[in-house]
C-alpha cells in the first residue's frame, strides 16, 4: 500500500445498482479494493467518461474514491504518481493516494469541489475567478520549478521511494517532447479519418524547430486545470480566494509552464489573439502574481494552440467512442482551424 495523494473526479452521483446491474461491470473496482483493503464497499459511481470511471467507495471505514481504466489510453497509476508528487512537494489541496496499481488507484475523499450546477461555464467566468485560477496554476508551477532537469512524460517509478513514485521519461529539449507528443496522438488516431491534422502540425514542428524557442524550464503541468477540476474557498466578498481542491491530473506533463497556461486559457477564454479578453488578462495577472511568464510568451501562442487542437481530436474520439456523425461537424471545424493556423505560421517571417 502507498500513501500520499489523489483528487476526487466529479460527476452526477448515480447508485451503482442503478448504473451497473451486473456485478461484472464493477469487478475491476472490487478487485482493486480487495487487493489493498480488508473491508471495502462501493457506494456510488461518480464519473463515467472514457477512458476512466470513478467510484465513491469506503475502505477500512474511511470514505475514498477509486479510479479505474476503462480504455487503452488510460493510465491511472501514472496519474496517482503525479498526485503523490503534488501532495508531497506543494501546498495545493489534493487528496492522498491510499493504493495504486496497474489500471487503478484509490485515494482519500476530497471535499471542496463545486457541485455540477455551480461549475462556471466559460462565459460566466469573471475576473476574480480568472485571477484565482491563474494563481492556482502559478502555485503548482512555482512549487515544482527546479525539480526537473529536463521535460518529459510522467511515469511510475517506485512507490517505496522516499521522494515519491513520480518518474519522468525525459527528453533533452521541449521540442523533442512536442514531437513525441504529436507522434503519440497520430498513433492513437491512425485508424480514424482525423489523423491528417495531427500530422500537419507534426510537419510544421519539423519545419519550424524554433516554434517554442525560449519557452522556459520545465515544471509539473496539470494539463487540464478547468473549472470542474478545481474548487475555491471564498473571501468576504464571496469571490474565489485560495483553492480548496484540485483534481484530475491525468493530462499532466513535465513541460514549460506556458504550455499549461495555454491549456487552461484556450478553452476558457477563446483562441489567443492580439487583444486578450478581460478574463484572459485577469488570468495572466493572477499567474504572474506568483511567477513571471518568459519573454516571447505571446509569440509562441500559435504553437500551443495547434498542440491543443491536435490533442482535442483524440479527446473527442475517446470520450465519444469514435468520431461519428454527431461529432463530425466539430472535428471538421477543428481540422479547418488547424490548416488555417498552420498556413499562418508558415507565412510568418522567422
């Protein structure tokens, strides 16, 4: 058994009996719990979006969550190692990993997340919330700056290591991580009709190896710090203040902090342009109240937008069990956006 950190994945509570009448549907959860705890029970399903499922459980008398893999791209044990690192080496409010193994982890229950109806949509995010979100991301990056000599992909090391189980499959340069990241996306999408946009971005990266030059040193990036993955305590004016809970590190990467900034900013504040929205400006002020962004942050924004767009094809395919007729218009729009932005970057003078 290991000790240290997880975060509760959110969703509508659904009694397990109603969601999964057949016992075999939760056998992976039962097996994970039985391997690590004398007493255990499943209370409810919290989340069921491929490639994961998350359950509220009770283990040896304490409330907890169990996250299990339900698809080939899921790596919950790696996520557990990341959370363990955050728990050990930062002051952010994450839960504690109680057990982890191939295809699962179990973690302590974490209060502080908003209910489904309280999660703000991007259009509802005010400047106070944006600043708080930026500060939270800055705290994660500030606490892990200097920890990693090189960028790379989180991996599971040894759970009995006194420094934690997080290891890094490192690359010499950030551009090498970008190439491998895109190669992985292309492999996962190879059997679909939507691999070409990813390959188009990959060719651009080969042709413009300076696309991310000056991005800065690696930190631990959350990879998906959106409003349903963070909760805030409020100040006297009911504005978001300090984070109360941070969850869902499945997209974590050891990368320059600006990668994570654009991963959060793009879906919340729209595609970056020369006139940032008030929300984007507030988000950046919050972040830079903790640590500065490097020179050239705006110059590299199109490269990060292309990385985000490329990754969205895989997210759409995995979460919808394939890009079918209902998802095709969205995929076509993303494909067109990729081609247009690649052309823009190619036409830009070096």
